[in-house]
C-alpha cells in the first residue's frame, strides 16, 4: 500500500480562557486544593452573576465538596449565590 505524501494534520492549540471557562490552564490555576479533603482534582468555574458580582465555583472530584467564593466575602452560601443570580422583577 502506498503512503500519502500529504503532511499529517495537527489540531490547533486550545485558546487560553482568561475569565472562567471549563478548561482552565493548569499552570495558571492557583495551587490550592479542596477545602474538605485537600485533593487537587477540582472542577473550577469563574463567572459573573446577574447582580454583577464575580464568583468562583469549585467542585471536588474525590469527595464532591462544593464551594462558592467571591473576592469581597470569601466563602458564600448557595442561597447567597442564588439570590444574586436571580433576575430582578
């Protein structure tokens, strides 16, 4: 069987997501672990809520502990996040 002389196709590198997203750059992610078990296997998402506040969500793959944080208050309750995320009527 003859080989093709065309060069192998390579995928373009993924763009760096600066303000949140589901694929944070590992090197840019702060070195912290789960607040409950210390595992570094976390899913982390940053977002802006409806009221304009920036929050950071993390969920542990090992113990399933979830936290919401913002720069002003630190740890937030889920009720606090839901209140800020509601559309004003």
